């Protein structure tokens, strides 16, 4: 294929991507949060298990806690997570705690996929319910950004989240789960921070205004949330994104830096600040922040933002490795392919760029329509 034809294909696909993005105001491409924030009500779901039986989250409403594990057969750490939760399930299922596994192998689950899922479940002797998220609707409703990912639900609300399976973070989460099961830990356990419900409510109202393009109203509710509880970081993130889309990058930067000053290891704030700095040409600081971010947690955007700035800095080999890391965590995030396509374009690799833009468009269409 001639270079001119490839270029025309790229321009056509990019135009289509812009149409899809702007057809849904301000929903954005990258996810603003690493999973839904604690304090939010857990979205209900109804999925079939591997034997075809329909199971709903709501049927476990009488349980003390429900643990939802999103996993896949192609995720390196998913078998480890399944095995760890099987041990927990066997020991504590009689204490009012329900473990549920949700498989997200592919957008469309084939007979071959089902075979692979069943094979792994049998090999690991998993006894808790394994559901199949055909279409990935539940995956997207929980803002999953890495596999495996764990959500703990108590009294209908999200009380704990963990993207990926980081060494320290996993042990901290299981300390929390042991306390939920009524165990006494040898060390004092510090419960995870939970924001007041009215703060979460204000933030969610703001998100609804954002979706409608009503940024002034959104700003009011986000500021109310911040005033009520300055420790709750999501309103800062949303406010920064509003400023960024209004081309007020300095204001966005100030808000993100303030968020990091409050919570130095907030992976979302670090990642968004790194990306903002990268787009502003401040590559050295962006690389420093994003390198720190990828060490904190398994947050997919941190990896592809790092890849983006490494490519801008002329480190294409390192950039491609970082993009591969992002794909291994969540191959369904369209932003990975958008940014990698841009990197390929800038490095005069039009065929690779066209392929990635096409993949990004396919993913956007599947999640939007």
C-alpha cells in the first residue's frame, strides 16, 4: 500500500474517532478513576455463570460483604488471584462473605474461550461462582482498568478496591478482608478511608452535569465536595479535567498538584498530572512522575501515559515496552492504541499507526454504541 493511501486512511479513521468522542460530551477516552471510588453504590449486574445459570449481585444483598474479582485467562496474575481467593472463600464463606469471579476474556466469548475458562477453573478447583461478562458491560460499569481487579462491596457500597495484584497492596487488602471475616490481626489495622456519602453524591451529580456539557454547574458541585471533604481526591481530578478541556492547563496543573500534596500516592492524580505535563512539553518532570506512578500500582493509564512521554522524548523502544505493559493489564482501553498510533506516526511508521487507530475506533464503537 502506498504511503499516500495509508495517510488518507489514517486521516479518515482519526476523523471518525473524533466524531465518536464528541458524540458523547466529555465522557473522555481514558478512565478518570482506577475503578469506581469507595463510597459509591455498587452497580447491580446480572450475568450467567459457566454452567449457564443467571446470577445477580442483588441476590447476595443479605451477605456481610461481596468480593468481586475481575479476571481473564490471558492475564498473568489472574490465576494467582483466583487461587488466593479460593483459599479465602473456603475458610470464610460461612461468615457471610461471598466471593464472585467475573471473567472478561473477550468482548465476545467464543466456545474456545469458554473451554479455556472452564479448564483453568477446574485446574484451580475454584468453588465460588464464576460468571462470564459477555459484552464487557459489567467490566465497563465498574471502570476496570487492570486485570485482575478486586472490588469489595459492603452494605451495597464499594468499600475497597484494588487494581492489579501488587505485592504490598494485595497483603493490605487481605488484612482488610480478614478483619471483615472477624479475625484479630497481630498488628493494628487501619481501615481504608471512606468519604462521607454526601461528598460522593455531590461528585456524582457533577459527573452527570459534565456528561451534559454543563461545566459551570459541575464546577459548583465539585467545589462543594472539596469543601466538605478536602481529602476526597475524585473531585480534584474531575475539576482538573474541566479546566483542561477549557484550555486552562495552568489551573488544571495547580489542582492536580494540590491533590498530590494531599495524597502523595494517588495514582490517578499522578498519572493525569504526568500526562498534562507531557502534553505541555515538560517531559523530564512528566517522566519522573509517571515512573513513580507505575511503581505505586497496576494502573493502566500510568503505563500508557509513560509510554506517550517516552516516545515524545525519543525513547521509542522503551515507549513500546510500556505500551505492551498497558495492553497486558487492559487490552480494551482505546487510549492505548490512540497514543501508540500517534507515536508510530511521529516515528514515520504509518502502517502501524493506521492499524492502531483502527483498533481504537473499534473499541470506542463497542463501548459507546
